[in-house]
C-alpha cells in the first residue's frame, strides 16, 4: 500500500476504489509536415590547382568548402482522438478517503490505497484539440574534392566543369511543444529538445562560366548538382528526415588568379 497519492475530484471514488486516468494521443494522431524545395542561402570558398594544359585546355584539381543554414518550423492545430486508460486502486472496506482535492506525501502518514490497480479499462475520447509547435535548425558544412577542366571560349570567356566527392557535416537542434485540450476542459502538454551531428557522403557535378576582368580577377557564375545521403534522426520519439539526394545550387562570385 501507499500514502503517497492524490486525487482532484470526489467523483473519482467508486465503491471502495479510487479511479485514476491517463490520456495519450492515439497512433492516428499524426501531424507530419513536409517542406518541399525550400531555398536557402550560403557561401562557398573554392581553390583550383592547375596541373597542366593541352591545346589551351586547362585541367587540374578543385577543392571547396561551403556552408548553409537549414531552418524548418511548423505551427499546427488539428483534432485527434485520445486513448484514456482508467485504473482502479482499492482501499480498505469501512474506511473513507479524504475529500478531494487531496494530496498525500512521501513521508506520510496519510490515507493508504493499494499501490497496484485492481482493474483497468480503456476508452477512446474523440475531439481533442492539439496544438503543435516544432522547430529544427541546422548548420550544414560541405566539402568537395575532384578534378576540373577549363575550356576557353574566347579571350575573356571560358567554360569550366568539375565532378567528384562531396561530404556534408550536419549539426542540428530540434525542439517541440505540444498542448492537448480535452472536451471536458482538461489539458496536458509536453515539450522537449535534442541535438545531433552526422556525416553525409555523396558526389557532385558542376559547370561554371568564367568571365575574366583582367589578368587576376574574374566573375564566375554557374550551377551545381549534389547528391548526398539522406539525413534521418529521431528526437524523443519525433522524427526529422531531410532529403539531400537531389540538391541544386546556383552560384555567383568572384575569382582571383595568382
């Protein structure tokens, strides 16, 4: 038996038992949110090392490091079913529990009830209002390494192409807060947060148009396709999945030759 218990309403007394219930969202109370092709901005630093030239075509190796921020947030409201489980805890016949509201203590003494339920029942309560706030922030650091080739088109313009290995390091933080309001006026809420870091592997292909301004400076514009592993992680039972298998980048910048 235990005296470390409490209850809120006198109608929880049924015969010689105290009824206590707990409510949880049913498995069909899903509020998955998809963000499709949301653009983001970032920056990249590229180093090209020329290894040779043949028929005015330059070739060499390219290494790059880049960064971009990923920010996803969602505020959802929906209606869901709640599964309510009611447990009955017995007390000694002929005794009367204190009037509600009542809260015993760990040290006691107090009115005692059984510490295990003598019976349990489950029912489905419809019409619960759910308010969900979720947020995911991540820093995505990228690294590329591969060969390149540069073909001159005229005295000022040239076309460059590169392909090779791509690596992404994603460092993210997730947070959430959920409030469930029942039709009878009861509410419950839960919140949490978590962090995770992972390494993603893949490859890239890019093409750039280079316009020389003088002997050293140039303007560069191009496009890049990158295929990285998908990122998936579960934070406290909540799953974050980011598809990085088909990423497209449009780049514009300046170059300096030395």
